[in-house]
């Protein structure tokens, strides 16, 4: 396997980027696929680092661009399928039992979520593969709801190929400035997290007020 030419100064030496660079340098395409599979299983591993770095490696001749896209997409599908399996093994009954023990939530909330997923699950899985954070997590409810595996694999492959292509090609085009991709996508990831936190806070406020109103009604 050809290493990064002359141990490029631009090759990261430490952290997640250094770890991913080492995998690609040592294993080529399969190393990139392994890194992305692990990123799916452990969302804190950032695809916005691994994918453009793989594109940069392709631009340096470590692997071909087609191999970069193939292996990273295969890694995405393998990681997503593992999470789907976790959701399927956990199952709907266990999910309901766990949900019933959580404070401030109602079984009706979960039932509405399930109904929403039944109506919009295909779009959620397809488009969710292109949204930071949720691109990994969306596989679990797909497993819980037992979305047909062939459909899940098709949607995951298409969505992952789009997301991976954008980031890999950006790294390929930017060359030693591939870290710009991480910067811009990182902003998007932070925005998603912020929106989730705001939505969660709003939901919690409404639920606490509802609990308070119910308590006052019982006392009157």
C-alpha cells in the first residue's frame, strides 16, 4: 500500500484526524470504510473530519476517488445496519416498557412518534443520512419499527452516498485545505445540536406546565 507521499506535512499527526489518516495510510480504502463504520456507531467521531481527509488522501494518490466513495459508503451502510440490528433486538415492547418508566413522558408521546415514523420513515432514513448527528441515530428507530431491511439498505446507501460524496469531493478539491470542510460542517452540527436542545427545553417547559395544571385541577 502506497503511503502518503513523502509523509506530507499536511497529514495530521494526532487526534481523531491523525487516527483516521493512519487508517487510510495503512489500509487504504478499507481503512476509510472502517473509520466511517465506527463513526456511525460512535457519533462523536466526526464524519466531517474523516470524509474530507479521505478525499485529500485520494487527491494524493493513496487511493482512487472511486475507491474512497465505495469504501466510505460501504462503511456507512455497515455501521447503520449494526444500529438497525440494535433497534430490532431491543424491540417495540422493551421500548414501551422503558418509555413508561421515564419521568414527564407519556405512552401517547411514543405512540405519536411511532405513527409519525410509519408515515414518514422512508424520508426520515433517506434525508436523515445527510443531517449531522441524526445520520447515525435514525437507524435505531428504523430497527425498532422493523422497516424492511432491503428498503432500509437502499435508503441508507443512497443517502450515505450523497453525504459522503459531498464531503469526500470537497476534501479532494481543497487538497491541503481539507480542514475547511470540517469548519463549515462543524457549524452545521452545532446548529443541529442547538435546535435539539431548544426543542427539548420547549417540550420540557410545556410538559411541566401541563403537569402543574393537572395537579391544580385535581386539588380544586
